[in-house]
C-alpha cells in the first residue's frame, strides 16, 4: 500500500492537467427556515432520513438534509446554461430543474431550457426520486456538461418536472452524483464515469477540500492539490464498489469505545452534512459530549462549554482520525448543535459527512478504488463551525470570472 501511495503521489506531481471547480458554502435550508420562523414545522413535516438514499428499492432516494451547504457551478448545453449543483459522492446521477417545472420549489432556481441548446437530445425515459414525504419526477435528456472548462460529451441527466416543496429552501439547483456506476438509476452513465471514458483527466480520481468559510472550498477532478493538506495521505481500500464505503474499526472518546464496537462499515459522503450512525452509538456519543435532545429530535449543547468537550476518534482500517469539538459542534445563530445525528433505523453502518470531510482532505480514487485522507492545512481554531446569514447564496455571480480553472504542469 505504501509503495502504491508513493507511485500515486509521483503521478500527481507529474500530472499534466487537472480541473478545479470552486465551491461555495452558502446558506443552508435550516438557516433559511429559521429566519422565516418555519424550521420546526418543516422539520416535523420532512423527517431527517439520512440513510434513505443508501437503502434504494428501485428509484433513487434523496434525504431531506437541511444542513447541506456546499455547491459549485456546472453548465449544460450549447450555448451553456449554468447551474449550482451539490457534488454528491453518495449518489450517481445528475439532475437539474426543467423550464417546464411549475412546482414552487423550481421557481427560485435556475431551470434548464432544452429548446435553447443546439446539442440537446431528448428521450422517452422518465426518472423519479423518492424522498421524505414527496417525490421528484422528470425525464432523461442528453447534452454536453461542462465542469470548470472540461466538456463531457453526450452526458445523460435528469430534468425535473415536479419537485417537492422542500427544495424551495436549498441554495443549489440540482445534484451531480459521484458514486460508483452501479448506483446510477436514471439509465445514464454517471458524469465521472464519462470523464474517465473520454480520457478528460490523467488520473481517475477526484478530491474535496471543504472550508469552514463561505468561500475557498474546491472539488478537483484528475489531481491532488497538496496545498490543501499537511502530512501524508492515508489510503483506505473501498470495501464495496457501490458507495465510497470503507471499514471502520471503532469510535472512541477518551480511550473508551463509544460506537462501532467490533468494527462496522462507513460511507464517505459529501452529500450528507453530519456524521450519522446507529441510534445507540450516536446517543452514547452525544451523552459523552454533553448533548441533549430537544423537542424535534435535534441534539444541542451549551455553546459556552464547547471548548471543554472531548475529541472523538475514528479508527478506519487501523488508522486514527480525530474530530475536535470545533468541527463537530455547529453554531447557527445562538444555538449550538451536535454534528452527530442518529439514523432513522438501527442500521449498523455510518455516514461520514461534511463534519468529517472538513477536517480531512478527501480523495476518491477510482484507479484502485481507495479513499485517501490527509489532515487539512489550516490554522487551528477553538471556535465552533458557524455559518451566518451573510453566507453567499449563489455561486454563479461570485465565480463568473474564475469558473474555468485548468492547471497544467
């Protein structure tokens, strides 16, 4: 494994080209709803079901994650139409709203107009996504998709005609899935699979750096940017080639096992905001950090006590990764939330979402099906992770001049 890591590092250094898509950390659905006094009502109407998309029975399933906040710009068609999308390693399909979508959720989002693209090809294939108490319905189209100046030809994608009202409150227009092709349910080859087939990058991998700030986050296709991390990269083999799933040995607090006793499986997912686990384990962790559950099932802590909370250590395939309270406590306004949330059922696997990924530069390597992790390079801070109402709501205006970032060596 060490030898392969050295070889991969050498390849990265010598890589001719890679492309980087800037990501914005915008306002979350939770923040928008809290500002409008609708958070509790909506939270009860749309239960948080973080495991839903990992338990498909046919159609793709999306969870109602109110804390998702990272998104970047892609374009579809010729001439290009730009969209803010969530880059999601927990799903494999691309979809954006259609100009024919009249749902309330579509009104404040950019909608794809196929009639304005000279390269669009229609199909008779319908697509649907089940989530929460509603659904998304649309059709499959084919067109050119561009990411940071890299054009992916003949890319299949869903265009939604009906969207549930929950999407009214999210800042992104659609989702671009980056999981393995086996998970694609739209009948289309996933975007990154087409990138590989069309030889658009030299290395068949992509990597994420998620900043705690509103700007500075990136997803890089075809390369590893060493300025975003410190120390060595730890490579962990994927245990199942569907999700980016890896072996987790245990979760410990102060040397004591707090979860995942006897080992379990964990999915590294940029499309989940928190760290999710079985109820018994998460309840134990939250007790250990002093979190209590409120009347709508959220775990909250005293903001004045976060500095004294313990680190939580994740052991993955024999390697230790520490998550400090500055990472796992999220402050919104004057309320501090735990970044550990229970799954809706007692499934013995975990999701390592953005709370974890913010601490570790994360590489998703399709070349040999491994996940690479390295401590992010930034100044340490004891402050809790916080997003404010001034967070940027749309990436397109901010990155108009810097959308096409292509680096060659």
